[in-house]
C-alpha cells in the first residue's frame, strides 16, 4: 500500500497518534510514517495499539525524533520565542502580501498571534518598514554580485506608469537565463519619473538602474512599449502591443454588445429567452458582459455569442424586428472574433515569465498576417482594415534580427526554417521580399554575432563527439498562435535533411548545428512541447558557443508585460490610502516582493476577478 493510497481519505482525528500515521479509512489501515509497519485502524479497536507502536517504533528511535511520550507529557510546550526571527518574517509577509505596514500594529492581528504564541510581542510599523528595507538592501547586494559573476547577456524590459496621484513611474525588469538554464526575471528599478516626462528623463532613470546593477556592458536588448520615449535608451529593438489598432473593429460588435447588455439587465427578457431556448431544444447560457478595460473579455463574450448564434438570432429578431441581427452582422462579428483570438493567442504567448518568448514571435504574428490577407479584399472591411494594417506594419514591416536569431537557435527551424517563416509573413502582408538577398544578409549578421561569441567562449579542446539528439519536453513550448505543425504546413518546402559524413571535430559549431537533424527521433508532440532551455542545456558541452548564444537570445522579451505586471502590484501598494509613501519605499516594496515571488517561481501569478457570477458560465440543456 502506497503512502498516496493511505492518504486518500484522511479524516480529522483528535488522538495524538494520527500525526504519526497515514490513514486509509476505506481499508481501515494505518501506515506508520516512520517505518514500513501497517496496522489496523478499525475505530472499534481504539488507538492503544497505535500508541504502543509509536513508543517502540524503530524509525522514530533511529532518527532521534520525539516519541509519543513527548506529546502526551508536554502537550502545551511551545518552541522558544525569538522576537527577531518573528519580526523579520512579519516584515517579509507584509511586503509579499502587499499589506500596509500599519497592519503589524492592528489589535486583531496581534490578538490572533498572541492566541497562538503567548510570548508574542507587537512590532511597530516603523520597525517592520526598517527591517524590510534592510532585507531588501541585503538581497539587492547579492543580486548585484550575482550579476557581476554571470557571463550571460541580460535583456531589459521598460515601461512607464501614471499612478493617478500626480506622479509617474518607470519600471525596469532584467531577464536572463541562469547557470542552470532556467529563465529568470527581476525588477531592478521602480523610480518616480520627474517632470517633464520626456526621453531624457526616461533615459536617465533607465541608465541609472542599469548602471547600479553593473549591467551596462551586458545588455543585449531593450523591450518597451513607447518607442519614441525610449529611443535615447535603445534603438535596437522597437516593439509595441498597443491595442489602438482594434478600435476600428469595435463598430462591428456594438450591436451584439447591446443584445448581451439587454439580456443581462432585463430579468423579464432573460427569462423569456430562457423559456424560448427550452421550447426549441437549445441550450441556454447567460452570456458574460465584456470589461471595457480588458479586451480579452470581449473575445470571451463574442465567442460565447457565436456558440448560440441561431437561438439568439431567432429570439432577438422575433422580439425586435426593427433592429434585426443580419447575416452581414454575423460575418463582421466573426471576423472581429478572428482578430481578437489571434491577438489573444499572441498576448498569452508573449506574456510568459518562465518560458522563452522570442523564438515564437513569428509563429504568433503569422496568424495575424494571415487574417489581414484573408479579409483584405472584403469591401465592408476595407476602410478600417487598411488603417489597422498600416498601424501594424508601422512596427512589423521589418522583423528585428534578434527575433530571427532566436528562431535560428530553435533546432526545429534553424536558418532555412526562419527564412521560410519570414517569407510566409511577407507574402501575407503583401511586402516585397528578396529571399536569397535576405538570407545572405541574415547569415552575415548571424556569423558576425557568432564570431563574437566564438572569441569569448571558443575552446580549442572541443568535445569531438557528435552533439546529443536528446531533448526535453517539460512544457517549454510556446506555439500558441499557430501550432508547430500548422506553421510547417505553411512552409512550401521543408528544409533538406542534411546529415554530414564529417566528424564533429571537423566542423565549426555553427555548421555542425545546421547540418545535423536533431529532431529525427522526436515525435511531433515532443517537438511541439520542446523545452528550449533544457534542450540547450543538454547541448552546452558539445556546442558551447552556440549554447552561449542561445542563453542570451532566448531570454529576450517580446513584450513589456513584465513591467506592466509591476504596475498592477504598485497600484495595490500605492492605493488611495497610501499616497504619501515616498518613492524609495515604493521601490523597495515593488522590487522586494518581486524578488520573494521569484524565489517561489510565482512571478506570473495574476489577480483573479472575484466578480464573476457563476450563472454567467452555466448552461442549461433543454434537449
């Protein structure tokens, strides 16, 4: 009997023996936690036999653990109280839970702790703040030291935030792959932006943060939303997830939003629609309203609407013939949902904290480009779609080299695959593209970077064994907008399967990587979920130069979502009751919380809406 089986149906028991046993109430068995012994646990037999076992259990005796007598004779004994340890832990808790410092002085909190620890002493808010600041400074120095000893390149995301309290702030986040090939991120600066809010002041804050952490010579890329304000910091990477391009589409879902709002706010009509669904044998669902500040909620609302297209249309047109839902309305709305879905998939993929995003950039914008191509010739869409496409091309006419390099460093694509994806994208966007010329251009640029890494990480005594074809598929895939198989289906010709007869020692690393088919023995499912960080970790001994490149380029961020998450947290910290908090304290609260969340690998956690009505997602089957 396994421990899992023993723990399957745990019940609350008052006897002091139960902490020493795994209990299975179905089979009436109790397995000792300290030795392999399994005893009967029939309630009518009592627990005396279990007590006797604990008193002479060989597992407890050999481990020097407390016996049952210790619990029986000293049931109320408490561990010695250490004020310093407790107050330090309280400071960490208050920062990580975004709780006001004043909480430490709250009578209800101290009464609760006193009930559990009679020796508890209250900690003032000033002490809590002081201890949190000291802890923050210590960890900051450790982080600076770790950065100094790390040979990899760092990638920065930066963004600005208006707090609503007459002050604006800039958040800077560092991203890198550590020595164990784990993607890491830390907020390194959260500073008040002095007036005027221009490129110079942005530049000063960002450069101060970079310099303070000793990263000036280690930056590979900077990702930001507002390219104009950030050009003084980095002109290498320009990216934007500005949702304004969707504004032109909103006219096509206004009527549907009105229908949903009418059904959700009029109980009589909602009940009438429910009865209608029952009579025609259709499912009923209360369709959720959209949240104007969260465009993904619009996608949820309209997707649910499409699911019940026929009964909704029939019922609405019967009751409101003066404002009917027409086939043209549905076609427009379905097109709108197509775009929202593509943008949502891309946003979800680009928002990963602990998975690379740069290798999947093209895989997520190709479906968007495909939609432009699909709807470009539709007369009813031509006006707004051309405006939207122009805005899209403002940022993505040319694909930044860093993203192309990241795709080359994905063994599923390499150079030829990357060129093929670029070609497909250009065709969908109606852009002129010289395939051979671009391939030569990218190859030259990549070799220039490769030679730089060769000078830093090259080793004359290279491992002469062929690179391992082993892989890791622990959920590191990022193909959301289009699956790997779907993207490969778009590629007109698969790159040739080249197997060189030369030994690895006769090949430069790049040619070895390019010519060897690492995916030969890997299934499509394994390839689709390939964990690139772990794959390169395995290859790092055979391909030290290429793996060093992968470590830097795979940690490049496609979006500034990491900084935007910080703004969500800072808004909770700097709420309307705490507007007097100074900038240094706010910086400590935001950065220190992020660092503690990093140790728990919990930085990607988002606040869950608590206002969802369970009825909104329920359905009634009336068939």
